[in-house]
């Protein structure tokens, strides 16, 4: 899971649960940082043999310089609070990261990455199957935490990525496309199948996809036709097992992107 800073509270997603207690700590606790400078830059002399950088450094007491090493005289209180928080948050998230490497294949589908978007591709004969999804806004807690006023450390469910995904099956110029989504825990009744995903809509078109292509909602499909389409997807490798692996891949990839975002934000705030 992401650290306790990312959770679900009363149906809304929050990454920063620690804000509940941080307000009371922000004024009294500021982690110290080692002050670093570029020695090569400081040692350069001008034509008169005077090191202006060193003279400038002497003209200010060290206490007036920002401790983050950015060479600025000071940061605003908001910048400093952000930089201090991110240092701790990045270290915590890296401890929770399951893997730094991603597989090149998922259940026989080759992986292609483009920022937040992922494409899984498999070719069988003259048929190409593509599964596409985006990890943005795909992470949620598997279970909503029970938070009582007397609890010191609430228990949080593991953060899991369950993105909506598109399946495209191409044969020559024709494409059969289906939009699928994960079924929420507890959404099925005992009489229903134990499917991990459902078909949201279906479209069949020739050539390039257009906004004007007709699509039918999975909710209004004939029940027997819906079951046949689910079996059709299973024949193409889109099974419960595949969807579980997709979720595992998406969870790890999203977490890596989140850490990269925090590191970029830290660099930005320290400039």
C-alpha cells in the first residue's frame, strides 16, 4: 500500500492522512538538513584574484541561508514545509515499494509504457489483441478503514490500482472493442458469477475509431449475449487471472510514478 498518507475516508481518496496531526507539529518540528555547496563554483577567482562567491558567503551569516542547499537566502515557510515533508515522505514510500522493475510481459502480452498509459499487446496469426489502460486516478484502498477517536494508528487497507481498461481485437480492417472495469468488492450477489471485471460497453467498427461509432452498453445487452462475450474474452486471454496480473502491474507502476512525482516536486520546491 502507499503509506498511511494515502487512504480512503468517508468515500473520498486522500494521499495525505498525516495532515490531521501535521498542523500541530509544523511550527515546532522542522527536520535539520546538511548545508551543501558547490566547491568548484566557490573556488573560482576573478581577474583580481578575489573569490567573489567566498566574499558573498562571508557577508551573510550561515543562519540566514536556506538549509536545503539551494543557495537562496531563505525559502518561504510554505516552501520549507513542503521540502521537509517530501524528504520524509519519499523515504517512507520507497520502503513500501514492492518492486523497482517491471516485467516486459503480462500473461503473454508485451508491455508498452507511455507516461501514465499502458498498452499490452499480443498477436495470434492475423489477429491482434490490445489491452489499454491509464493508471491515473486508479488507486484506491481495498477496504475502507475503521477510524475511532480512541485509535492511535488506524488500520488501512492496501492501496491497489484497478483501472478501467479497453480491449481491442483487430482482424484486418475491423475492430471489436470492449470497455471493461473492475467489479467492486461486495457488488455481486451470491447468484452471480465470480467475475473480477465486467463489460461496460461494446463497439464494432471498420478503419479508425470515430466518436460517431455506435456503442452498446453492457448493462442493456441480452444476458446470454453478455455471457458469450465474456467467454469470448476468456478465449483471447482476458480472464480473471489476467485481470489480477494487470492490477498487480498497474499497482507497482503507479507507485513508481508516484515516487517519481514526489521526487520531481521536491526538486521543484528546492529550486
